[in-house]
C-alpha cells in the first residue's frame, strides 16, 4: 500500500487532533508504563514462525523515520511493512487513558444522553460504560475491571470497539496508540517490547509478540439508556480524565455521511458487496468470524444462527445514535445496535422472533426478552443470555481483515 500525501489535519476538537496524514520525517513518541502493574519483563521468545535475519530488515522510509527511537524488533513480522500507513505524528499523540476516572449514574447526570453510544462491558459483576465520545478522543483505556487488567479500545475510522485481556504470555501489558494504521484500523503498541498490534483482530504484527493473539472479552456498543436499564449500579467513564478535554463532540464531522473511508488509509480494495460504511455485527467464535449487515439485521430484528458450533442470536434495534456524523453526538441520527448472544440457556437452545416494541419472544417457552438479553416476562423471567464476542464495525474494515469469511445474507 503506497498511499502518501501532504500533511492534512482532519477534525480538530476538544484539543484533540483526530487524524493526520503525514509525509516526510517524523519523530517517535515516548514509552509508557502499565498503571499500577507489576514489573514487565521482556518475553523469552517470539510467537509463531515470523522471524527473519536482522540484516534482511528493510523498513519503508516513513516507518524508519517514525520509529527511529523505538526498541521494536522489526526482524520479527507477520506483515509487509508497506501495509503500515502513518496516521498521526508521534506515538501516543492520541493519548490513552492509563488512570481512568469513573462516575456513578447519579453523578454523571445528563452529561451522557440516553441515546448516546458507548462500549458496555461487564466482568464479574463490575459493569462499566465507556462513552464513544470519550473513547474517540483517546482510543485506548488501560483499566482494571472485575479485578482483571484489560485494554478497552476503539478505532473511530472502523467503528471497532473491542475489549482485550491485557495479560499475554504471563505479562501485563500497557497498550498505546502507535500512530500507525493498517486498512484504516488502529495499530497499537505495548510498552514491554514495543511490539505492534492490530486492534480489530488482536493480532501481534511486528516485534517480539509477532504472531501472538490477544484474548477478546465480550462487550457491546449500545446506548447509555440501555446500559442504565441493565446496570443501575454501573459506573461511567467520567467527564474529567485529567487532560482538560471537552467531550461530547464528534471530531470526524460528516464521516459516516461520506461514501467511504478516508482515501489515504483505506484498503487497496474495498469489498463492493455492501456500502463501505455500513455497519455489520461481527460475531467471532474462536477463530471463526461471521458478519451480519445492519441493513438485514434491522429488518429481521432477531437472527438465529450457529457460528463455529455455537448457537447464537442477534438482537437488533434500539435508539443508539451515530457518533461519527453530526458535530454534537447526542444529535446524531438513530442507527440502532446489534448485540449477539449465546441462545443456549439451561441446556436448551432457544429460537427467537421479534415481539412488540424492542422485545423478542422465544418460541420454546413464550418468554419475552429485551434488547439486553434479559427475560422480562414469561416462564424464564429473570434469566439472562450470555453475550458472545461481537462488534459493530464498518463493512469495509471487517471485510479487509476477514477475506473469505461468511456473511449472512438474510432468511432463505
């Protein structure tokens, strides 16, 4: 991929440079440390068969320039270096949150509107909501949820919101924003080895962790109102993260109203089967991924399927708004959401169909379920469906990283 151009700043808001196309000499950023973590040791060996002799390493001029003070072992790679495009000048120029501050639902008040989108994540009873308006400005939150170190990540160019376990090969890693993109998607770096990681897939690309795989943890993009309904005691990433930023505004004005991703960062080829910026529900079970386009899911509302041997159901709908179009996020158009669950409950596989409003009915017991996967009426009242790993990415990004994977085309 050789898409280079002049310096272009796209979308500046709240003191955050949203996006920069860079040509010429760049300087690397500084390293970081994992918040409150144990000492981080260098790994003993690379993952997979990805090594080449150091003398064979030939970086692109741009990559060589931006990485001049990195300790990344570029002799270990799973990709061609020209797949990496410089998106912003300087590592961690988009500043991750390493000491996240939260507020209760009562404390946050109307700072987040009910229809605003966020990443909802719960682990061992610890339920948290990360507004996309804040994640867009920082892209990574290194957090501790339910006692586990996690990386909460979001790439606005791909609308990919993903939570990973931060422990790899026994090491706790702190993740940052490398400034590089691949197929428009955020490339992260870790401060133990300064390896490079693909956000959308969780794969180690370059460095000592080349070939490694981060562990996905189930989460979902949903409206703040839906999160509150399910988690009245939950907490919300707060309005003051110590950077002096004003949140609630979109730095990528008109992005989803355009025809596709920004040209300098787009994949060389975009799969034409669906509009580039159509959202898809990406269900990932083990090493198998399948996409369910919003245009189909919003019509069918409940999709029963089996992915890699797991019986799943997608519930679609809701009033979640688009955070990547209008200047004020809460004023965005309604796009809804798609949430994927395991539809096997107490040893029985349920079959779901749309019901009144934003509810769903299972055929086997006649129980009524809400968008959050909770039975609110009928014999199974109080039961909950378990989320599976899924996302609401843009079609162009999912297709670029999942070539040949299955795509749901509707009921036969």
